[in-house]
C-alpha cells in the first residue's frame, strides 16, 4: 500500500462519524504518519494505536505524537496489519484499497466485539452495507458496526 495522506478535515470527519469519545481506543490500520490516532487523542482524549509496516512512517508518527503532546495516549506499532491483534479496539479506522478491506473483513468480525465501530475512507466492504456514510470535501466515509453475529453472506 502506498502512503496517501488523509486531509485533516477527512480525519476529523472519520472520528466524528464514529462518535469517538474519551472512552474509546481507536486503532488505525495502515496508520502512515499517525494523524488519525494523534487527532483522536488531541481532540477527544481517546487512546490511539497505529499499525504501520513502514519503519520510517512509524518513526514519523512517534515524532508527531510527541510534538502534539499526546505521546502518553498514542502508540505506534511497526507491524503487518494482517498479523496484528486489534481486539481491544472500540473504533477501527482505515484508508486501504478495496481488496485489502475485503481481506481484512474476516479479521474484523473475528477480533472485534459487537458494537465496535469501523470507519473506512473512500472504500467500502463489498456486500457489507454501511450503517451510514458521510461526504467530506468529496471524500466518502463509510461506517459499520460489528454485529452480534456475522451475517451468512459475509462469512468467508
């Protein structure tokens, strides 16, 4: 996956769509420079965790968190998101290609508790209808909530 920056307005829209609060733990899968976890910590005092495979981006995110004064609320892990454990998340955000979203979908159902919110920037989950969508400066955002039971048509 290439690193593509999400505009600040889009980041704020994603967190708002998910209804992030101080009680949340926000995981950003493919966190790049860390702007989503950092913004969640700065604006909502939420705990943030970024999962990113590229070491230079992990270092950049850690520096940005320190500069923002939220290094005690955020953590950045250099890790393959397909090997990550994000089961303690209450919100998961992502800006990944559609085929990556689909590959991640079974992991989301397996790891996340019912009621966990999932927000995707620009790409849907093909067959998993979103609970709601939003449009921020031309960027479509999708929100899903992990159900009590995985619908049959979504089981892989």
